């Protein structure tokens, strides 16, 4: 055991204790490295070290062994080569916008996109002189007509938030490539499992057709516990990665090591959880199709759901003949019931809890008034109030009985 140098006080010697734990400790979980300050052996090392390529460490905000490990695993999961962590999924969207857009540019957003993405565009981006338009995600011509010389970025979402339409993602990406416009996908629904965002047409052509980058709200499926806020940005482009990393550095956004540890621990069960919640959601969605109070059930794997053929083309494979989908679906409650009655229906649910987000162990429900979440005509949606169900790990029979009793309590 090392002893303190005699010239130092006990307190100073304790702070500068020379002991270093031996290397070679290997366990299933990645160690948590916490630190803002990184100690350099000398000034030359301080000036020479490079964090952009993950070859070394300079400051805790720029990466630790723990954050680098999560970034590498997430990049592999989604089929990318670079990953940047952010404090939330919305922070990932904002980081992409702030890194790639400037005054005079325009961004296009699907009309069924995650609502905070739209709010960001009409708030901060507009304040910075960046314009935006919403486009119909099921109408490729509408997207094509809105791309102009000012368009620098097109956001994509599959499936759409709340109303669950599945666009022709392959055609959308091909259009953006043809027009020389960057495209970014909110890949939270797919979780890197339903399809490969960076190779949408495997085996077709010499160069994979894929998005330029994805964002992922790690808060959802990768966390799995409803207790962590985090996001990621993933790309295969070295140039895009460098641009975003430098902007990320300048904005000074970071993530906590304990949250990173939680994500790393949860990733090992991601695929099993995704499959289980997918199975439960489909079973419950099919049952809901038989309930007369629901005018429409919105789930990409259901044949009557908008964009089902696009989902089938992208998410069904030899390996997964039933396709893959997130554990989320929505219903449109018939117009004979008022918004107040729909709210009362949600309040009457006992197992489903009212709350945002999804991917955790507890099933959630949220009602939406369609006029508040859509600006463009949506003839593919039946009139009525939309209710989104996010399925957890409860027994499907219990969830079914819960919906049934709430229907009989309020809507019958």
C-alpha cells in the first residue's frame, strides 16, 4: 500500500493519493465514469488530444468511456457509424436543426410529426429567420412540390405520431436524394429494430438507400423504465457527424453518467421488450376493431390502417414474416361521442394511466382532438376524437377488460 509523501498534509495527500486500481476487472456492465475534469499527463498531451474521433478524452462534456460505449452500441443498433448523445429526444431534434440550418433556410416537417418538433419550428426556428412548412406524409407529390431552393432539411417520421400513418419512406428518401436535400428521420417508433434506416432497400443497388441521419428518443424503448430522459443523433456521414459534434460542443449539452449506465443496462433486453409490446399491442388493436364505439383503429400492421402497404414493404422480411412494429396504436372514437365523453372514458380506465411517452412497463393513454394536431386535410382518417394507447407489460386480457369496462361506464 502506497504511503503519503512526508512533505504533504494528510488532507492534501488524500486528495492526491497515488493509488490506481489495477486493470483487468471485467463484468457484464460497463463501469460508470463520472467527471468533468480530465487529468492530462503534461501540457503537450492537453494540446494534442482529440475527442472528435473518440481516440482520447479532453473534458467530461465531450465524452467518457461510459458515454463513448453507449454511443458506439447505439450506432451499431441503428446501422450508423457515428452517434451523439443529447439530454432528450427533443434536444436531439433541436441539435440537428441548430447545427444544419441558418437564417433564410427552410425545413419541411410531416403534418403528423411529433408535436414538439413542430412547436420548435414555429418558435425558436422562426425567431432565427428559419421558415418551415408542413407536408402530407402520405402524398409524395405534396412533399415534392414543397421542396424549394430554400429547403435544407426534410424531417421524416415512420410511423407518424399519434395517428400512426406509415409513409412511403423509401420514396421520400429517394426524392430527397434526387433533390439534394438532407433528410432526418425520427426513428423512435422503429427503435432501430423495425427496419434499417440507413439501408432501406437491402440488396438493391450498389449503394444503400438510407436517410442522412436519425434521431432517437432514448427515453422510450431503449430506457424501458419510464425513468430516463435522453436522445441520440446517428449518421453514417463523417462530415455531418463533425458538424453536429462541433455544434453540440458549442451548445454545451451533456448527459449524466448514471443515466447512461441505465441505458446500457437496458439495451440488452431491448429486442425482447420491443417484440413483447408489439405482440400485446397488435392483439389489443385487433380486439378494438370489433368495438362499435371506435370508428377506426390506427396501427400500421392492420390492413385497413393508413400506409399499411408501406409498413409491410419495409418492416416485413424473411426473418420477421409478421413484420415489426412498436407497441402503440390509436383509435378514433365515433363522432356521436363528445370530447368530454372521450375524456371521461380515459378517466374511467383503471389500469391504463394518463401520461405522455411510451416504451415503459406501464400502459398509458392520452386523448387528442384532431384539429389540434393536424393542419392539412386528412381524408384517410375517420372523423372523431383520437385516443392513443401505449402498451406496457400488463396481461392483454386485463387491458382488454379495462377498456371494456370504461366503454360500458361512459360510452354505452
